[in-house]
């Protein structure tokens, strides 16, 4: 998994033993590989270089300031969906004039904050939002740069909770209304139509949905220009899949092959909003076995990471590879198969919910109290979606760079849990 590898029966992140990181920082602990982050960002930058894209790392995937600083220093811009995320990227030193502001429910205060910081454009999700941006822009004696988020009604064959490009989703506006909405912008001096935006969902493991979407986008741009709009941007969002299981994901170049020719022919700039593709396989969650038990004919491994740390399995039925940090059986090629020397195991956490699990019925080697467990491909929508449910302090985060490592978020304390509450 990129720069995570087993050597002498011990898991390493780059040049550092994961067991040493767990000993120093405790568990649960999120561990990120800087080399892997930069590798995946560079893949996208190179694959799409022909159309000089603005790569806007999707902050919602992982919003740690240390991660954002790495992205900013490497030339990435950012996609934000809240005022808080915009504040974070400012703290990381970002050029906010290259930031795209998305999200279906921007408040007037967030719109004002974005305009004050001269964002590149708003991805506008409704006609009511157009009106709100116009009103705030007028009060500030400025012009609101907008891209219409259009719903192309394309089924990207992803999870029902992460599909965004079909009719009936809460995101975007029906593509049939595009020209009507563009005319509204053209007649409003408080707004400037910069481009169009389409995001199909995530994770997407084929190129066909993007090929269809970019053609629709180019057709809309051509119609806009014919009516006098200086429309120069096509934003195709993100959603590129990653290797959660084996090698199921495509390289960035495969997506570029179907997107770049149409964007170039349309004479447009390209914006992309990758998050998972960059950070997903850059992070792991390391936990420690508290107990094991056999009940009802099942083997349970109870470890100290829970659904409040990584909610994806409970929320999306998501699959993450799981294996001991120092295993008694070598890591397999296929983590879903029956493995010699292993038995079906439920990997669960301490939270008082039956839905608190990281894996069910997974073929795993014997584990004992105190053993370390690694959950792979956990860099995206892991810590970013974590909570304090059951009054559990959130874990710490560590960034590894070659043979060095540093804390980029300290572990929360019990005092942190009640710091904002008032008796």
C-alpha cells in the first residue's frame, strides 16, 4: 500500500516501524505517510498537466492542518464546503483566490467570508443560493463568481450514500435548467458566471461516467458562450477510486485520458476536487487488542479503535483491509479470501452499539491482548468524520516523512471533552 510495507514480519510506514510509533504516541493512532500523499497528488498533477488544471484538494476528506500544509507546499489548492474549512486552509497558508467553495447550504455569513477572501468561485447548488450570493455581493459592493453545479443524471455505480450525480440527489440543479439559470446570472450585475461544475459521487472505479459527464459539460459551455457568457471553467469534482481491497483502482492517467481531450477542445480551464484519491491510501489507523472472546460460535477481537474513530464500516458497509502490525501469518494478496492459519473474526470496538465494528467475518490470524492491529486505507473520511460518542477522546495523528515523524494533532484528554460545556 504505497509507502506502507511489511519487513521482517513488522509493518513500516516509510522507514519507521509502526510498532515504535504506537509505543511512543499510544493507540488508537492515525499515521500518515508524507511520501504517499505527495505521490498521489503528483499523479494527478502530471496526468492533467496538458490543460493546466487547478487541483483543489477536498478538505472534507482529511482537514488536519499538517496535511493541508503538505498539500499547499506541493502546489495544491483546495475545495471547501464550509466557512470552517476555509479558515483551515487560510491557516495552512493557502492562496484563497484559487479556492473553490462548494456545499448545498452556504449561510450568508459563509458567503460573506468567502467573498472577503476572494475565492475563485462558488459551486452554486440552487437558484435560491444564486439569489443569496447576489444579495451578499451587493451589500459588499462586489461581484460573486459562480459556477453552476449541474446534475447530469449519470449513475456512477457507487454507494447509495455517496452518489451525487443522479436526479433526486440533494446536490446540484437539473441540467435541463442550465440555460435558464445562466440567463439569470447574465442579467444580474452582482454575479459572474465562471463555469459549470459536475460531481458524480465517490469512489468511482471506471472512466465511463467521467467520459459522459465531460461531454455534457462541454455542450453546456458551448450553449452558454453562444448566449454571451464568458464561461471558461469546467469543474468535474473528484471521486476517483482507490485501492481499498487489492488493485481495483485506476491510475489518474486513465481518468485524464477521457477528460483532457474534451476539455482542451472546449477551450476551458479544468478544476478537479480530489480528496480520497490523494489521502485515502496515505493513512492507517493503528489500534491495540483489549480482549478476545468467543461467544455464539463467533470470535471477537475487541480493540481500542471504534466507530467513533472510523465510522465508514458502520455507515457505508465500507471495506478496509485489516491485519496485525506484527502478524503470525504473512499478509495475503486477497484480504477477502479464506487464509490458511486464520479464522473468521469480527473486529469490534468498545462503543456500546452493535454497529460498532471495523470488520465482520474477516479471515484473520490469531491475536492476543496487547497485539497491534492496522486498519489500512483509512486516511480519507477517518479522523475527519470522527466524534466523541460515548465520551471517547479522539485519537492523535502522526505524520511520517522518511525516517522522521511528528505529532500533527495531540490526543484529546477528558478535560477536552468538557472544555466547552457550562454547568
